[in-house]
């Protein structure tokens, strides 16, 4: 090979040769890594196989373990009892059915019919100062009378507060839940905390402005 004419060309040619050798070596290592990755198709083993492996799936009988079944309700907690009688004939072959026993499952549901309370508010005035006063029942959530006498009960207010503050529902969506599930028309004002919640709830007379 002819000697390079320029003074620094020999060093440059030597450097190029070294870089080409590095490229070849790196390419070879990359190919080996790719091939090794393709060979690793099966998962890593956790150790030698057991001599007596257990069958997969749930165990039967007592070995299955306990379940978190709910206990049956107390008799005084049962509000309804419905009979599910046998059909007149076998649904498979229309043969005669013979009753062999009964079972007693139970069901927990929420009431769909709203509970409507009526209050008779006693109204009077003080003989000394003439101020008007009306009674208040502990279950009342508002002192409003007349056209604004319709109010939302304490349990409904608490449920609306849970939907809004803990479940993140807007007042509009909480009202939609009440309308769809219970048929209760809930307004934004009905979802707010009662302004008179801090007053006495022992049924004592509460003063009101004349």
C-alpha cells in the first residue's frame, strides 16, 4: 500500500481502521444478544419440579376453607316472607312432583316507597312579650310553614350528603339518584345542611320572628 502524501494521513487511516474494528465487534455482540432473546421463550423456572404437585383449582370438601357468608337475619328483622311453591308439573318432563323439603334463603333490598311524615306544629305567642313561638319535633329539618312546609327528612339529607361529599356526585346527579331510585324530587336547597341544625332538637318551643 502506498504511503499517504499528507503528513497526518497515516494517523487518520489508523484511527479509521480502529473504528471499523469496533463497529464489527459491536455488531457481532448485538446479533448474539438478539439471538439469545429469541431463545428465551419459556418463563424462568422457580426451581426443580415437586415430586407430588397438587392439582390446580379449588379444593373440595372441608379443605376448601371457609366462606364469608352473611349470617341469616333475626326473625324480627324480616319484613316480608314470600312462598315459592312448586309448579304444577315437572318443567322437564311434565311428570308429577313430590315435595321433599324447603329452603330459606333471604334477600336484602332497599325500600322504593318514600316514607312521608306529617307534623302538626303547635303555634302560640307569649302573653308577656307577644312574640310568636312554634313547636319543633326532633325529626324536623326545617321550621318553614305554609308554601315551604315540604321538607326532606334527616336520613334523606344524610344520604344526599354522602353522595355529594364522599362519592363525588354533583347536586344535580344526587337529585337524579333520588328521583330514579326513590321517586323523591330533591332540590339543591334540600341537599344543603339545614340552617336550623344547631337549634335544640328536644321538641321544646323555638322562637320565630313575627
